[in-house]
C-alpha cells in the first residue's frame, strides 16, 4: 500500500529478551502489559554483535511478539543476519504483531495493549501474564512520522486500533484539526484519551453486535463533514471494514490513495495481523 505522505525511518531488526514488569486492566476488554529489560538499551548479543537501543518514534509502530507453542517452555526464535530476519529449518516462530503503545527509555518501560477477546495465542498469554514472565520481541523495523502538509486528520478504527489512535492523539500538535471514530464493544470500553480542541473523538458502541459485523464506522464517516483542505486518513481494524472505508474515501470523498494509510489488523473469522 502506498505510504508517501509520512517521513519514514528504517531500522535493522533486533531480537530482544524482555520480561513482564506489570499488568494493568485498562477497560473490561483491554489489558496493558508493560515489558522491561536491559536489552531495551544497547547490548551485545550472543554472537558478540553490538545491538542498538530500542526506538519507537511512530504512533503506529509495531513489534513482533514471539510466543511459545502450546505445551512448550521456550519460543521458536527467528535468525537475524545483518539486521534481516531469516528462519532456521523446521517450524517458524509463533509471532504476532502489536502496536507500541508507549515506550519510555528513561524507565525502560514498553507498553503493549491487548484486546481480550477469544482464545488466540496472544490473548491467552495476555490474560495469564504476570510480572517476571519472559517475552521475546523483534522490531520495529520501520517508523513513520506524522503526515506532512495536511490540514485535516481522519482516524478510524475499532478497539484493535485504539493503542495507535491513543498514541496518535498524544503526539499531534495542539492546533491539529480532525475527526476520530472508534468502534468499541459498549460504553464500558471508552478510554481516557488526550483532548484537543480541534479534534473530535466519537465512540461507537456495538451494544451486543459481533466485532466486524456492523457498519458503525462507515456510517459515521459517511455522515461527517470536514473543512476544505488536504485530508490525511488513517484506517485500521477489521479487514473488510477497512476496505469499505478506503473505497468510500477514494470514490465518494475524492481523497487520493497516497493520503490514506490503511491496515487490516484482523479478519472476521480469522486473524490477519493479531488474534484479538
């Protein structure tokens, strides 16, 4: 997908072994796991190679969490050669991509938030996680900055996109203008986010409907009006919903493709990016 309106920085992929520092219940459907460890700083790996400190400069940066296969105690790990990922013969790593919700290099705290739904490998791990549990991570391999030369922002997603949307609101300039729409299970899942005078945040509860089965986001975006000026749209969530939103923005709103970032985090009936 085209991503030409945001400054991009690429990083060599580094494998790090961390541990759970604390676990926080954000809402009834969201659990935050804070990871920490000396390998978030510069360190020397097992092959004697110096590895850089962890960096996350983009609001939607993602990392790979490397889980153990059921019944095993150690994860299958990728092989890193000159900052690129390869795989040894046999099974591939059991990996899932998640957004970096927050990273504080002073305290070496890395927050990852999980939608607690279903019984996938990541959801199950997050439900059971406790301080001291190990977790290997890789990435981020790419960070993208805030969009340049845009007058208006549109951010749309379901609860799986909420970590990135929350971080985006925290990093926007004070004079930003735009609309944010977030689909959630019900009103108990509304989170406290940064308020900006020029950015409206609308919560859209499903109220019992299945995730990915409503048109709440598309209906809200179709009805909204925005001022003249160049619009940057960021879309994430269920794959079919994201596809419908992007189609509407291109065909009905006239937004050029390069001004839309879109990611299908998951697919109804099967995971795409994550298993939430």
